[in-house]
């Protein structure tokens, strides 16, 4: 379906065991490389936009492996690119770790850790949230409640080591996710199919604390100001030098919900890894991907994405 969409678009417009957390360093964006190219028109469908991103990827971010899943939260229409591919989750997983703890022990016990987790991606606070119910219970909740059948918590070793003995170990010692699973989780929270009684609303409110730009703010960085303020998301990043192998990691993930000024909303997961130029190519590509999908969703010709 994506290849067919790309064809239509072009006619219309000329393991090694790892780290378990984020490295919060940002070396800056000096000398950032921009690759010239014709963006898809705002009238393009989401299928066409994702096909365009897939075609542009080799030139714009060499070496990067990409997964995207997008769901219109009003209609339920979903499209994905490599949506079932397993990626190291990095800190994007903290969103469902918090959700699992909320379902297990309630808002009051989770609240002390929520602000540092979402505002600063705090690894120690994340470990404390896992401890509220235990790593095995986090996985059981992900699989049985959130519908995240191809994702898992394997271990978290900040301050102390936590090992989930029920993890399938699909990526060795790494925690992992798929973009399809992330959007399934986000959709269920948004529709109040899980975390009912205001608990899900609290989680989504906490997710607005994540950065709107810069490191960990890639989903919202190129969107209009109103969408930046209301966006609910959690990034995960494992940049060069953080882990045992740059060629294996170099992870830049974004998962979140964007609510538009036009009364519509969508859930999206953008997972990028293993690019040869992390800061100058791969990270800007994640920002670009988010922007062109938003631009097509609201059909905004005025939004400059590139």
C-alpha cells in the first residue's frame, strides 16, 4: 500500500547488551545538514506522506532504520511503516511504565515521580516507578491490558538492578517496543479503554511536561505553538557514545498524541535508529517526519517543515 501511495504522490508533486536509559547530553546542532527536496503537498494522504518519508530516508538520514505508526483518533484509521519491527525503547517506555504503576497503585503513589520522569526523563525516578509494582507486573500489564504484545521491559539498572524474569528477551538485555504497540497503548489511553476514572487523563497531563523542542522535544519542535503546548509525548534517545555500539544504537524515538486546533487528534510513534549522523541528520529527520504528518493531517499549506 505504501509503494502505491508513493507512486501517486510522485505523480502529483514533482547484539550487544546495552544501555537501559537516555544519555541527556546534546552536543548542539552546529553545521546541521539540510537536504533539499520537495515536500509532499498538504493535500497528500497520511499513507502518501509516510511513503514519501520512506523514500527520502536514505538521502536525508543515511543508515537510519525507521518505523512509523499513525492513527487518526477520531476515525481509528491507522497506517504503519515497519510497525512490527522491534526497536530498543530507550526512555519512551517510561510512559507505559508510569501507566502500569498508575493502574496498580493509583495516582498518589506515582505522582512524586511523574514530573521528573516526563520533564527530565529522570532514570532514578523511573526505577522507583517500576519498583511500585515490580518489573514482571509491568510486562503483564503491557501485554494483558495495554495490548502491547511485542514489547517488553527486560531490565533497568539505575541505582539498583531490576530484572523482568518474564521478558522474552527479543533484543537480548534491551528493553524493546514496536511502533504499532506504542500507538495501540496511546489510543487505548486516549479513548479511556484503560486507566479510567481520570487516571488516564492524569497520565496525559503529565505527558505534556515533556520538552517541546530540543533534545527529547522532536515530536513538537516544528508544529504550531498551540500544538506544542498541548502535545502529550515521551521521547527516548541513545545518542553516539552512550552505549556499547553506535552502529547498533543511535536511537531517537518519539511517541505521543497531538491534539490540533481543529478539534481532531492523532497518535503517532516515530522510531529511528542506527543512522550514521545522529545529530545532524537522524534527529532532524524525526522532527521533519512529525511535521509533514501534521501538515497533511490538518492540510495546512502555511506550515514550513523543512
